[in-house]
């Protein structure tokens, strides 16, 4: 069991440290794009959408929707991506929000840059993740949905854990709490954003981001868990222990 860390350990004194880099770790279909839109709507934050997705596709050779488009549009060298993260915050912004997927961090990919980030871990019940993922790409595996990888990242780079369901039930309360935990000023601009694509969307957005492009803020509570059967139900049983470990740490 990973011991719960006191929230004060995550704080950054923004008077002494003018720049904050946030690495928001999650798996797919996990409110992660909405969270990126929330931070990206602040005037003081730049946003970067899944920097290691293209390197992951190139390294693994896995067949994903829009694979060729993604490889042409984005940097595929993981070392170059890591150097960029360690560099200057883009667009003249004070802070930098980066949406990361644990599943994208293949063996040998650089991860030392995360030592200079506030690492936040976004979770969602695996039943919801599996149902949502399956609607976009059939027959996901435990590797695809990223719960084990997220535990591995958390054990190396612990930080606040926040549950997507809690955010959807009360966005302002949870985002205020998250901002206080990491030591960044609360901004109500995080609660809404313009509909449509964003300039920081990855090239994969046309396939994966239909719902978030139609949104202008966080949706309400998701209600009861979906009923899964067959292979999906078996996958849920494999993923649940990893989710429960992180759920026990949530703010």
C-alpha cells in the first residue's frame, strides 16, 4: 500500500518559484481533455496535449485511429519531447499544464523531467473507462486503459489524486481544492471554455474529442456504473485493484 502524503508536500511557493509545470497523469477516457481545457482556459497557463502519444505509437507500432496523421503532425522522438518539457514554458505563459497518459511511457522513455513538475493523478472508475473506450476502439486490454502504468508513475512521482466523478459532481469545489493543494491561485475561468476545437488539441482530436468539443464546461454526475459483460467484465476485474489503490489516496 502506498502511504498517503500530506497535501503540503505538493505545494509550490509561487512567489519564489514563478513557473509551475503540471504533469496531469491519467488513462484514456478519463475527463483528461476537459481538465486540459479547464487549465488551458486560464490566461496564465499554456497547455500541451499528450506529448508522448506520437513517440508511443512509433515505438510500439500499435494500430490506433489516425495513426499516420499523428506521426506526421507531432514529434516522435521521446528524448526530444523530454528536452522540450524541461525547457521554457511556451507562449509567454507563466505556468504549463501537460496532459500525460501513463500508458504512453514505454521502457526507455525519459521520465526524469517529472521531478521538476507537480504530478497530479486523475482517476475514473474502470467500468466507465472501459465502456467509453470500447465505443471508440474495440476490445481494449489492461495495457490500453493504463491503470497499472498509472500506479507505476504514482509510486515514482506521487502527488494529489483526484477522481473525475468528484469533479463532475462539484467542479468548483474540487478545482478550488486542487489549486489550493498544489499552491496555484484559483481562477473561475477553469469552470467553462468556448465550444469547439482548441489550438493545443492533438492531431487525434477529430476522433476522440467529439464530446468535449461540444461542451462548454464540465458535465454533471455520471449516475450509475455501466453494466459490463464478457471480456469487458473480465477486464474490469483486472483493473479494479489498481483503481482502488489510487482511490484511497484521493483528495
